[in-house]
C-alpha cells in the first residue's frame, strides 16, 4: 500500500456536491480515504474568474501505482464533467494558462516518491506557490515533508505567506 495525497477542486456549477461525489468515487475506486480536509474557498489563481474555487485535500491508502492513480483521477474528472478540450479552447481564446472548470483532481504526493515524466510530476510542481493547496493540505498533513524541498507542509505555507506579505 502506498499513501497518496490528492487535491480536488472546481468553480463551476454545484462544486460542493461534485467534490463530495469525487470523494465517494475516489474511496470506491482508487483507495481507502484516511483523511479529508474541509472545503476551502479561494479566488482563481493565475487567471480571472467570476466564481471562486472550492478545494479539498484527501489522503488515501492505495494499491495503485502513481500512473494508475493518475489514470483513475482523470477518469473520475471526465465522468464528473471535465472537458479538457473545451478548457484548452477557452484558455487559447483568453490567452491565459488556466480556466474555470467543473472538477480538477491533482496528485500532490505519493509516499515520498519523486517522478518527473511528460505525463506525471510528483510531488506537484506548483503546490508550494498555491495557498489554495497548502491550506487544506496543512489541515490533514502539516508535518508531511516535501521530498524535494525537505520542508514540512507547514513550513512551505509559512514561507509562502512571508513572500506574499513582502509583495504587498
């Protein structure tokens, strides 16, 4: 068994219900959920959106390989209405790197494994820059050590807040 931590989120339609449905599907298909954070509301990151996002961190035990877990979360996203082709068209039209979406599921950690392939990067390469990831992650795994930065999630969040304070 491996211990994985993922983040779910979205900002379109009934996000709260969709995140609950994703949680149920993850527990049924991908592994046993051990802990879930509360749902955290935040503004869009990296683009402008009229609706705020909800995000939730989930820790699970899984028998799946990292690649199988990725396939599983992408299948759940698709079932719950994620349309990557439509998102790509919107991003191209707006000239932005991100867009609103019904559901997004990212793998943050998989044990202490470091993977960098064209399909999959673990740990998630931008988590340390995103409070909408670090806030729910801090709730369920504040002492988890990032295998590349060799810092806890709590330390990464503190550093992010310090950088944000200096930028204001």
